[in-house]
C-alpha cells in the first residue's frame, strides 16, 4: 500500500500502481469526470500514470492553471494529428501550450496553410477528438527515438533529440490514434475531453527563433471542454474588438495613426480636437 497526502493534509492508503484518476473515482465519479491531470509531489502528471510510491497529490481540473495547460498541450497534439492527416509529408517543430491556448510550428513542405483552411482543420480535430483515443506515454531509449524519427524523415525532431542527448534527459513519446510525437507530457486521458475547437491565427516563425534558419508556419488555436465556453470566448473577443479605441477612433473620425509619425502615436482629426478641447 502507498500513502497519498491531499492538499488539505488528509491521508489515504491505496494500492501501489493506482492512478490519480482512480483516486478521483474513489472520492466521487463527478470529480473524476472533471480531472484533467494531477500534481504528484509538485510535478504535473497524466491522471492515468501509475503512482507507485507515497506521494503528495493534487487533482487538477479545468479551473486550475496547470489543468488548462495540460488540456491545451493535448490540443496541440490533436491539431498536429489533424494537420498530418490533411497535409501528407508535413513536419513538426514544437507545439506548446500558452497562457491563451496553444500553437504548433510546422514545416508544411509544398503545402500552404492559411486561415481559409481553418474550418477543415477544426472539423478534422473534432472528428479525431470524438474517436476517444487515449494519450499513451511511451518511454523510449534515445537510440530508438532517433531511429523512429529518421524513418519518419523529421529533421526537426532529430535536432531536438540531439539536445536531449546533451541534457542526458529521459525520452518519452506520446501517441494518440495514428499520431506519435516527441514530448515530455503530460496530457489529458483521451481526446474526447476536447469538445470545442477554434483556430485563431497563422503566422510565420523561424525555427528555434533563429532568422537564419527555416521559416515555419505557426498555427494558433484554443480549445474548451464545453461548446458553451467557446461561445463565451468568441463573444468576449468580438466585444473587445468593438471596444478597441483604435478602431473606434478611426470609425468616429477622432484620430488616426501613421507609421511616418510613429507607432502608437495618434494624429488628432478635427472631430477629435473638438472633443479633446471640450474635455479639457
């Protein structure tokens, strides 16, 4: 048996090899449905990863920052799987979670990815999410990982593996469905947790931030565990755009901007001058 200590100091005993998700189920099935990942001795793990020793445990949900980061990291992998299905031969750089969603830097080869492609990518992501494929953690030797990505022909992952060699770091692959990626994790239990998807932007980005290297395509997105939360997010973004002072100022003919004057410096127009004089 192992001793699990919860954030409130309460302790319970469980069989060695139990998972955070098992522990959540032992407390409440309602809680288990909300658990995305877990902190085990301060480190974020998959909720499905076995715990073999005494540990401090915090169950993470969508309401926790680390829970959201896990969710969005898994969403980056889901988007990568969709991109690989739509654009054969695409190669992958890195795809982290961010404070407001996720992105993946990709080398699309002969393909061009634009915002016009977002609907079909989003549709493919939802299709894959509904397959309820587990995110499977696969520890692997450095040599086997190098061999795998050599066969796949992905030089970006091979470069990342060279850095791992220097760091003497443990190597793990993660697989969901047909997609396998080099990744430290953690991830949500399976793809069905991702219910609502929106791609938000596409931009250029140099590999490893070095302008002398390959220019890649960076695809941004955000996902939610409920469609209603995505709807609220879209409404909030639209409202923010409507209230943007730069947009309102131009529409009301109060002021304008010009690169000749300087970025961010307003040029007051007649109506704007009149309003400013009244306020002063």
